[in-house]
C-alpha cells in the first residue's frame, strides 16, 4: 500500500525551532518533497531530498532516511508568516506520480 | 519566467450540472501537467496527469475527465457533478523528463462548491 503520515497540527513560538516529521510507505521511491501551503492558497515548493542526509536552505532544512522511510522539515527562527500547512510528498519510481500527505498545520504564536 | 493560470477562481454549481475548469501554462514547452483535488483539511489527491498532448493518465475512477488539446492547456471536465466533487482543484506543471528535481508548480486553484 501507499501511506504518508504527518502530525495533523503543531504549535510553536515565534523565534523557536520546530521539526515536522513525515513517515512514508510507497511503491518505489524517487524523491521526497516538502511544500508550504497558506490557507486558501496553492502549495509552494520548499525542498527536495533524494539521497539520505540533510539539505539546508536558509531557515529551512529537510532530512531524509530512505532505509527508515522517514523525513523531517526543520524550521528555524520561526516567524508569524510561517503559520501554514506543510505537505510531505513522495514521488514514485517509473513516472511522475507524486503522493501527498494530508499536511501538518503549523501555528506560530507570539 | 513561467506562469500558470487557472480559471475560474471560484465556482458554485448545482448537482448534475456540467463542469469545465481550464489551466494554461506560459513560459515553458512540453510540460508535465497535473490536476489535483484537495478536500477541506485533507491532502492533495492526484486526479490526472499528462506528459504530452492527448496523453492523459487517470489515477482514480470517478465522474471526471481531463483533456490536453494543446501543449500548455489542460482541461478538467465533468458531465454531471456530484456533491462529493466539491473541493479545491489545483493544476500544476513540472519540467518534462526525469530531471533531478521536477518539483511541481501550482496554479492559484479553483474552489468548487456543488450544491
């Protein structure tokens, strides 16, 4: 089967660090994406991992462990504008089909 | 630069009525195109994707259909809408070929309410 699991909601404080976890079980693996989606808007691309390890991009980092079927998105120096849903998505091998998780709604409080 | 357009932005339709949502991409050639639906508080469900003109792959059985009459035009249709068709419809594109990233770029979406 195919399954992507993320926590439904998280709350963190402005200026803090938050880690959003994602576990997946899919038929084949050809990369993991993180997208940010503000309420009522379209998702926007944040990061991509295809090899094990950490990818850093400014305040955002993403980690992948293929053997564990696990990824996390790390957000540092949280800002109020980071309040959004964060979608974990896995691309399957052999094509372009990408499976999306239900997303984690992050609330950043002052 | 590339841009993706979707229209209409919002739509309220009665059950049993037809549907046509349009998506166009500018600034790229031979993109992969996708239609997703997002129910309230849920993840994105892939409905259709296309790797070229006239080539459509359907991911879930349903009363929706898709067509790609031109390279950068993708249309989602239904002959008779159901209540369960309500949702946020997103069109997306990605570069063709199996490049390293192939991240998807999403359009602004159409919010469909079926009454």
